[in-house]
C-alpha cells in the first residue's frame, strides 16, 4: 500500500485556491482577515488583482461579493 501524505486542511485550501486561480481566470478570493491562518496567501501572491481583503468586516464581505 502506498503511504498517504497528510497535510493540514488550511494548506490544502490554499493550494486549491491557487490551482483554481490558474484554471479559472474568473475566480476572485475575498478575505475576512484570515489570510495567515488559512493560507489564501498563495492565491494573493499569484493573483493580487483578484484578491480582495475585506478586513474584519465579515458581513460587509457579503455585500462585496454581491
């Protein structure tokens, strides 16, 4: 049996966002001041023009998304 490589969920999330950004140019990431803990920073580094930091205003982020 092959060994399963375990990685943190937040790292998987960050990697998936970066991959989606490559495959789908319409993907935009909104961040609610969680860039460090959940690592969307990979997406931000690659696609800064499609990364919107909304600060701690989570409710406002819904309006930005709309």
